[in-house]
């Protein structure tokens, strides 16, 4: 009986820290969606710039034929229309993410 108690105590010491770290490690290992953006031409010949996978509730700057900034919504998306030119680069405010936008042809 004594050996069984000691084994259970030793097992508890080994397993408890792993269980405590499990959810924290899992939360950090979940990779965020990769930021991406696309440019499409509308029927009036203007360009539509949109993106997803950016940090929520922040701002990104865009540069190309036109430049400016646009807020990111709580889902990590932005949507901007009425632009000229079809080549754009989007950068997060902290400078950690820069994405060259892909041109989408329909």
C-alpha cells in the first residue's frame, strides 16, 4: 500500500504541471490567420482593396497609386473602394506585417 501511495504522489507531481500548462501552451500554439489582401477592379474601372487576418481593432496603412490608412475591424478585416491603380502594399501600424496585395481578376 505504501508503494502505491508513493507512486500516485510521484505521478501527481509529474502530471499536474503538464495539465496546468496544457491550455496555455495550446493557446500560444494556435497560429493566427495569415494576413492577406487583394485588389479587384470594379465595373467602373476603380479598384477595390480588401484584406483579412490583420490584428483586430488596429489600423493599417496602404500605399500604391493612392496611399492612406484604414481601420481594421474586430474580425481582422478591412475593405476600401474607389481607388486608382491596382498595385498596393499594406502594412500594420507596428510595422510587423507587410503584405503585397494580390490582383484578383474576375
